[in-house]
C-alpha cells in the first residue's frame, strides 16, 4: 500500500544521510526543466519504467521516494503501485509532488521555476487547412461486421475569435472514399462502387460534402486531451443540409498552426442515405445496415 511522505519529512530524511533514492516520474523533457535536488529520472508513462528503476536502485529493500507534479497528478500513485507490485518493499510518494516542494520555498535543479503547464492560447484569425495532413475517418456497421476507411479533405478553413471556433468550413472530396479493412481487391472495389452509387452517397451528382462551422461554446473545466469546445454548424451531404453539434479538441502548435480533432456519430438517414435502413425497409435480411456512421475528423491548418 502506498505511503506518503511530507516535504518536511523528506528534508529530514535527506539531511540524515540515510540511504535512499529519489525518483522523478516525469518525461525526460520535464525532468530536465526542473526536478528535486539529487533526483533520478524514470518516466512512469514509459513501458520501460521498471527497467529504468532497476538500473537506478540497487536493492528492492532500498528506501525509494517517488514524486509527480502535484496533488492533481496520479503519476506518483501509479509509480508506487508499479514498484510495490514489482517487489520493492520501501516505497513512498512525496505528498503534493514538485509543486509542494517549491511552495515550501525550496530550490530545484537546475535553478528553475516550475510553472503550471497550460496550453498555448489560440490566436484570433482565419486558418486555412493543410489538406494533405487533414482527413476524415469513417466507420459503417451491420450485424455481421464493420467497414472503415478515409475520405480526403478538399479544402477548408477555421476562424478563431476569442479563443473559440467562430466559423469556417471543411469540404470533403467524396470521390476519394477509401476502404481500409477489405484486403480482397475485388470486394474492396465492389464496396467502394456501392458507397459511391445512388444507394449511398451518389458521388457523381454530389461530388463533395461540406461541414459548415457556425459557432462554438466552451466546455467548462475540460482537461487537456479532452474536447474543450462544442461546435455547432451544419453538414451538407447528398444534397441535404442538417444542423449538428459535436465536441472538438483544438490546440495551438509551436509553428503557428493549429490541430483539431472531433469524434461523433451521425444518423445517415437524415441526409437521405436510406439503403439497408430498418426504419425504411422491411425483410432486409443480410442487407440490414446500421443507420449510424461514426466519424473522426483530424484537421491541421497551415502555419499562420
């Protein structure tokens, strides 16, 4: 079971001269920015964590103190559990981690200030999409299996105002539909032909589909790595346009561009894609197809 050690107790331990090992659990780039004096680095997020510790700690009986960034992070808790399960018998976690150490007014190595990690702010403006780096991934299903693939982005832009998506559009090239799961070339061609026909998307008549982004709102207290905004707009597909809202994770990048990711489902029948729908046909047998299409959008803009 994890045992905690306070900053004051750790200082006393270090001053006592008793054998112990201090382990910083952050990735190397954060360890290099700031760490406790005398600490070694073993990133708990790496699969080689235990191997790294084994190269640092001579004996499973050696006292070990691990720490993460703050009370909010679970890195120290996870490190304690992993080490205990691996047979290390004297492992404690520094309460409050790196933040508690600095709050107590004690220096770090190198002579650094530990800042809270906050995402770079989205700068206002209109960003044009990098069509080679952007894509849409799709999944369609029936009772027996699923098919999945990619559709290319033909053009588009994202407008940012006040840190939020305030407009823009994403146009898809429906001629570019690709299937990635069928290895048999004949079946693959047959499916793509089926999807491009008037049974599904009637690509000859409707060669593009367009997401129009109208506005967005912030998702309160969204954590890094999760959607921070809800975007509202419309999807024009197969000659029909319907409103929809979906969550988006968006972040500024160091080179001036932005990346955005969205994952959501649509009911294809809202856009007149009716083939195999149990709501519109009876006695479909093996031709029954789910009304739901799962979509993932990966958008990358050109540098501002």
